[in-house]
C-alpha cells in the first residue's frame, strides 16, 4: 500500500468504505424494517456522541503523533543537507589540489545520497552512498592544515561531518522503524471506526435517501481519517513525507560559480 499514489489510495478508501457501508445499510433496512421507525434512536442518541468523541480524540491523537514523526524526519534530512552544504563552502582555503579532492568527495556523497532515496526511504542502505561517506571521512582525516585558517576550517568541517553522519544514521533508523501504528492500535482504529459506522447504519430514519446521505457522509469522514493515518505512517514516502531536496541542495552549492 505504501507504493500506491495518494489520490488513488484516498479514492479507494472512500469507495470501499462508502460502498461497503451502503451495502450493509441496504441489508439492515431490508432485513430489519422495524429499525426505520426509530424506536432505538433514543439509545443511539445517547451512545453515539460518546463513541464519536472517543473516536475523534483517538484519531486526532494518532494523526498528531504521526505528523510529529514527519516533522522530525524532515528536520533530520535538513540537518544532513545543511551540514554537507556548509562543508562545501570555503573549501578554497585548503589549496587547489585539496579543495578539488574534498569537493569531489562531497559531490559523490550528495549525488549518491540523493540517488539512494527511494530505497533509503524504506530504511535500506545503498552501498555507493556508504562508500562515498567513508571516502569523505578519509579525505578530511588525511588533511594536514598548514596555517591557523586551515586548522579552524578543518575543525569546523570535521564537526559538520560528524553531524552529517549522525543525521544520516538517524534518517535511516527513522525510515526503518517509523512504520505507523502497531497492529493492536490498527485494530482499535478499525473497531472504533466500525462502531461509528454501525451506529449510523442502525439509526432509525423513514426516508431512505436521507438515511443513505447521512451514512455516506459519516463513511467519507471515516475513510478520510484512515487515509490520513495511512499516509502519515511513513515519514519518507507519500505526498505528506519529507523529500531529498536538502541533499540535492548540496549539489547546487557545489555547482555554483566559485
């Protein structure tokens, strides 16, 4: 499901939930015609608001938690790209040969990290990106500063490189572990969604068109909530996810005229 386009996922959930609920509603109205009289409405009017409040609180809490994961993943990727871009500025202080070697190392890492995004977004590590990062570490560790300016810049670059490596590790771990609510919580979501839909179906209403319209509206609401939870479950995939643009920005910095 994580590879399904967002619009298709939303359309499928709306069609599935609305169609399924309409089918159940048609069966209930035909099988239990007395429910149309609304004698059970007094009980439903008391219980349904309680269920609706609990359902709204639960879904809201889950969406808020998942949105926080997306923001954290976005900040991690921005940190990784910002550290690499910061290292790319001012390389000329090391001289022409050293500057060219470091620039090439940063270019290779930025390109490899951006290219690995489809796999890395699922927590998989690309060997080329790992090798590029190792070569970059080696290039900076082998530098021998000749003056205070170079020593200061090397110290700053090594700190940025450490932060870049940490951000990359966190990004991969987040992509591997942040995969949405656990099965038990999904069961709670489906149970409460079913209760909301069930009470709307058994609500007594003589006018079939009005009843179908009410149940259809509730079904669309439930489908939209399921869509939000599903989309936000994967911080590095989908339209609500973070993007590799901070990593591509490193290539733009390296390509800019010096």
